[in-house]
C-alpha cells in the first residue's frame, strides 16, 4: 500500500506566492509515486483559489480535496501557517466517489439540508446501481465529510444521513482559528464556499475509524437542563433557567468577565449525552448577556454537564496501540482530524513532542478543526482513519 504525508510552510506576505510555493513543495515531497488521491489542509496564509488550482496541477489525474484549518497536522507535528497533505496510491482504495453538498440552491436561496442530502444520495445510488445506500456494506465503506461549518446545515444533514445510508460518517469541520468568517472546502482545483465535500470510500484493505476524547466532570459534576438555546446559531442562552455563561463561570471558578480561550475555553467544555456517547461542545465566546457561543449546536431541552479536558497524550497512545493490534500490528497511513482546542492544549502543556512520538512509525496528516465527525459532530476530540498496512 502506497501512502505518504508531507507539509509545507511559506509565511510571506504574498498569499498567492505562498500558495504556488506550497504546491511545488508538496509535489517534490510526494514525487516517489503517482497519487490517485491527495488530501490537503491549509492555513489562512495561502490564497485558497491559487492553492487549490496549483495542487491539482501538481498532481494531474488525482482527486484532490481538502479544507481550511485552525492548525495543521503532519507526521504527528501540530503546525500553524502550513499546508499538510496525505497522498494515496492507486492500490489503497477500491472506490472513491466524491460529491459536493451545497448549502444554497442554484438561485442563491438557503437550501433545505435534508432535501439536498436526499437528492445527493439518490444520485449516488443511481451511479452505484443500488436501490438505496442502505444496501452498502457498512464494514467496508465509509463517508469522508469535509464541511464548511459557519452555517447550521451539516448538522441536520448528518442527523438524517444515518437513516439513509448504512455506512459510518467520518471527517471534520473546516476551521479558521474560531473566527467563523471563511472556512472553505476544496475539490479538484476549485474552492467551495458554504458547501460540504462528501466522499464515499471503500478501502481495499482493513480500516478502523477511531475517536478519542478525555473529559472529567468539572466542579460538582452537576447535570444541567438546557432551558433556552438557538441551535441554528450555536447559541446557548440558559441552563436551569439561568444565564449559561454564569453557570459555566461558577463551575470553572473564573469570573464571567475573565472567561476567554486562554483562561478557560481550552480547558473546560460542555458535554451532551447522546445514547452511549458523550458529545463535547467547545465554548467559543461568552457574550455580554452571559449567553455562550458554542462550536456546535446544543438542542433545547437536553441535558449537559461541564467537563475538564484530561490527558490527551496517554489516552491517544492507548487508542493507537489498540488500533494497531486490531489492524494486525501495523498501520499503513492515518488521516487525523483534531479539535483546535486539543492542539492548543498540547502546546500549552509542553506535550507536543510526546504526542508526535505516538505517530512516528507511519505516514499521517490532517488538520485542527471546528468540529470532528465520527457518526455525530463533536468538539474537543480527535477522530482518525487508520488504514492497515496490507
């Protein structure tokens, strides 16, 4: 199996020149074989239109796809201001079918996410000569999703997707360092705004989808009821009838006026129980009215707890050791989507070197995201696609 990873850093003032230089560097680094697919993830220091076109030109005949980032990952390194890439040879995937899910209709009006997804899946079923995607083998296929996350679109679409297809969904929400201003996706030389890239993939060998997260209840561990929220705007107004920001402040022991990314948000998150899973939600901002802007939706009427992030390195090392065991002892390549909050925590706690050691034995690349997709959307987690070395 041929898989290779690479990264390039060009931090000049000219974003167009940075893009051209990065594409040339990636081409040189990945010149040992001809990739069939190239995934690439880029910081805001690059002209995205020029970069997408240049990467496609650098790898003619390959499917190229990716998105903007809140940090890049390459060979276990947590980077900033770079372009990371993961390339796959023609022997890696038996099937790789890519579609674009637009958040708007052709006349520019906001689209119905459920209808858009149903139409996309109908077209995909026709191409595969299947009655519905429910006939796909769930242990042999998966959907890779790279989504613009500025609008409340991909979340209801993914909620519906599980009813329409029998395969797991994996991927991430494009980032821009939590500015929520411009988080595009890329496909075959083009840049897509307000869209999601969906790739139905069937690897030739074994694979594992891995999710890791570390959360310990904060304070007294009290469970709170969401009494007022606006999921479509990612705003949490009230818990137990009180301002959500005030309750968060009390749980973490920091005055409301001092709550920010450095003092609190990269250490404490909100958690929603979803069946047997825990879906974490990062805090992006506490507003003057003491409402909370979150990185993903929190529905009204649900229950949440406030959690403290725990040791990332040890839990990741255990998860990857178990993944290697399940794949027969060796990983051939790994795509890594990690919450921006986790990458910041690694740097703040001087754990970046120890984290890199976990992934030193196989090609790996990915990005720091505004949300991680492993069936559902989560924050403060890592999701990984591990391919067996077969």
